[in-house]
C-alpha cells in the first residue's frame, strides 16, 4: 500500500450549516465566494464547505456568520474535499458522515430557538433560568451488553 500524501497540506476544511428562514445554502455559498481569497468553496445541500489556510477559512466564516449568527453553524471536517479515503466518488453512495449531518440539521433548529431566546432576554435585561445539570450515571458494561443483546440484530 502506498503512502498517503494529502493534496491540501497545511489546510483546514470546515462545514458551514444553515438553518434559516432568511438565507438558503446557496445564499451562504455565494457570500462565501464573494469574500473568499484563496480558499476553496463547495456548496452543499446544507450550506457549504470551505478549505484553505486556517486564517482565511476563519475570515470567510466570520463574514458569513455575521449574516445570521443564530442560524449558521460551523464544524470541522476531518478530511479535505476529494480525499480518496472518504470521497463518495471513490467509495460509492453517500459520503460517510452525510447521514450524521442530516440528523444534526434536525437538532440545530432547537439550538437556534434557544440562542434567539437568550438574545431576546439579554436585550430586555432578563435572566434566563437554566435547568440544573442532571448528574448522569455511567452505564455499566453488563447493562450495555444486555441492551445490545435485546435490541441487536
């Protein structure tokens, strides 16, 4: 097996997700392209991904998030676009992780609502009463095995 040599050494790739009634994924990608200098932008169904130096990627994201900060989210991508280890062109079917993005998109609506609520309360000078942290017990290995045996294939 030959040694893997990354095509974009020294670069970072981040996903930008949008959950907004004001902007579409295309709107965000277009804004990113307008402010991009030396970064690679790829529009996706959920927003876009941006690859470049850390400083340039962060600058593009800052400009885009300013459009609607409570509805635009960012996360790191572990592999650059086209990486043969993860690219669906090489693997066939949906890219590994795509279904996770789909699930995350169902959650960020709630995060957006929470951020808006906090923002409105701060504007009014109100205090938000957060629920107390619930201490979670660790799951015993035997119990985990029981659950796997019962709910498994």
